[in-house]
C-alpha cells in the first residue's frame, strides 16, 4: 500500500471529535462588511490552546457559502519584522502561515469541524470552504499551491460531510470547497463563484 493511501486509511479510522469547552470556544460578534469586502457577514469566534489565543473568521457569502479561516493572535513587532522581509523580497510569514509548533493541528481542525456541523444544523443548505496557508510566503503564484495540510484536512472533512457535500479541490491553490450537493445541482455556477471567493482569500 502506498504511503498516501495508508495515510488516508489512518485518517478514516481516527475520531476527530473535540470538546469545544476544552479550548474555550467563544462567539465574539458578527460584523457587516466594509465597502471593499465582498462577504455579506463576518462571524468572529475565539479559542485558546496552551500557548496561543486564536481568532476564527467565518465569512458568509451568497449561496450560504461560508469561508472559514483561523490564525493565532501575534505581537505587533512580528508583523513589522515580516513586512521588512517581504519588502526585501525574502520569504516571510503572515498570521496564517506562521507555525505555532504546538503539535495539535488535527485537534484544532477537529474543533473547526464541530463548528461546521453547527452551521449545517442551523442552515442545512450551507456550503463551506477553507484555505490552508503556505508554509511561508514568497509572493506571487507560489503561495497558491496546495499544501500537505490541505490534503489531510480534505480527508477529515470528506469522512464527515462527503455524503451531503461535494469536495471541490484543485492542486493549483491551497484550499478547498465542500459544496452542498442539492445546491450544486440547482446552481452549478456556485463552483466558479466559490473558487473565486476562495482564491481571493489566499
């Protein structure tokens, strides 16, 4: 059995359920978009790991499409340093590509999987997407390419939502869509719409 298939098998057998209270999952607020933003509403949540506080953005678009992202809160001097590296054309990080090295990425993603379940329980026709940041930023098209994390996350989400949602993933960019199959059948244009929305976040 090839290594990739072995990983898929292992992921299918793992229980990724997580207790949100363990991470202090908390709703903060919902905000209307600024004039330059395309979503219809941004829902903001927070949670905590042993070392970091995270912020979750759940951006709601047409077709009840939710694009979910999360990142650790970092000090201002981190961004100042990374901006200098970016200006010099060197590899650098943003809040999404920064790696906390806490060794709990699947637990964190399991937490967000629980949140997706909550969305679908409230809006059964909802679709969702996420993006997995590159390991570091290089500027240009290189930052769009798929990462190992995206492939693992897709396996996790397909296990949970594959019966009701169609996976739309592309090696050319680092993110995926899970589109409600009934909505997709009625509105096939949601594929191109969702891709454009997703790429705008990368």
